[in-house]
């Protein structure tokens, strides 16, 4: 736990905590609903990594673009996608942000410039570079932030996209959420070069490693990186060293890491360490913490009610928006 002072205005300092709690309670409720078979398909939880999404997204502008992975509920939420639309999507209801057709892994909302939810490892990285190229060609100054795990850096698509971003000097912020286990394989067992910043710097992309369990460290590093992208027009890479407290997915028996290791990381959990810092500086008291938690729980339960009241798409329209070739004469 870092003991550096939190120098933000009180309301913003508490907002960072509020948003971490919103993500945590949403994820915990989703896990319960999955156990009740209300949510089906795949479900990948972000519990333990909340400081990354919160710290990064509070450093972006509302019109910047965001591309994420299948562990993206928190990113979508902080981009402005309503929690009800997220929950309804996980339920498969047509009131969901992808009309119930995407589910947990394919959240999408063009209105908030949240471009997925991508289920393929490294699949979002070329998309982010494409968005940044479009921004450059249109003469804009918006940044595209792309989230991915450390396993993505073993994919050829990531290498190609990093190369083009550097070659063409595109406004991309590459955000690597390094939780040390790409699905169930430890980083050192899958990649010969485990210094991810060194790997990226080979493409002449400026890179920095950050404590991803510290929301302040994440936010400050991201602010500096975003300023550099806007100033130079070129890419930046941030490695956030973080840890997921739950298994890779709800189907994962989690046989690849020791329980003691998980418990050790939990002592550095981003919510309780940050709230302790706020209390130590008298920016928050226990009553204030409980009030923020109650707000988060109420928002989650309202989202569940919205999803429960939602409707399934009629069978008659399931083929809408599905490409079919023109009939041949």
C-alpha cells in the first residue's frame, strides 16, 4: 500500500473510490446472477483490477474513444454506458447496449464512443489503431485508448498494430492490464521477454510500467501519457501491473496459481487501500464510505430490476441485420 498523499480535491478523490465501488458491486452481483442462470454464456470478472479502468478513464475526455477486451463491464460503465443497459445485455435482453445480441463479452455503445468489448485476444488493438488513423486523417485531436492483457502482446496482430502506430505516429494510448496470467498460463511460461515495456520499446513506442493496484498512480501516469499523445500525435504504452482476484472466467477451475498468492495480492486491493488513504487524510470517514457503498448497491439493484423487466428479441426479427447474399437469378 502506498502512503503518498492524495492531493486531489475532495470530491474528485471520492469519485475515484465511488467508481471503483460501482464496478466491484456490479461484478459481484453479476457473479451471483450467473450462479442463478440469469446470466448465461461467458462471464469474465474484473474484481481486483478496478483501479486501472477508473484511473485511466478519468484521465480521458468524453469524446476520446475506448476499445476494450471481454473483461470490459467497468470500462463501459465509466465511458457512460448506463448500468441498466450493461446488465440487460448480460441478460440477453433487447434493451441491452448491444440489443441482447452480444452478451457480456460484446458490450458496445457508439454514442459514448465505447467500441467494444472484443472477445478475441489482441483483436481490439488493430481496431484502435484504425480508429486513431481515422482521427488523424480527419484532422482531429481525440485519443483512442485501447485496453488489453499481457497475453495479447504474444499475438502477431499486436506487433503489427504497434508497428503501424509508431510508423504513422497515431494518437493511441496502449493500456496493458498485466495480471500475470493470460487465461491460465503465467507470463514467464508463455513469453521469453517478460519485460513488456522493453518489448514495446522495440517498436519505438514510449513505454512505462505503473502500479495498477494504486488508482492515483494509474491516474497520474495516464494523464501524463495522454498529454504526450496529444502533444506529439504519436502513441504511448502503459503497463499496469495488476491482479484479478477471481478466476479467468466463470468456467475456470483456477488450478494454475496458489491460493496464497491470491490472498497476498488481496492485501493490496485497490478499494480498501485507497479508502484507507482517504480516511488517513480525513477526506473520508466510515459513514462516508458506507454511503458510497450504499449508492453503488442501489444502482446495481436498479440495473438488475431493469434487466429483469426487459424483453427478449422476437424470433421473427433474429435475422435482422444479419448479412445474406443477394439471391442469384
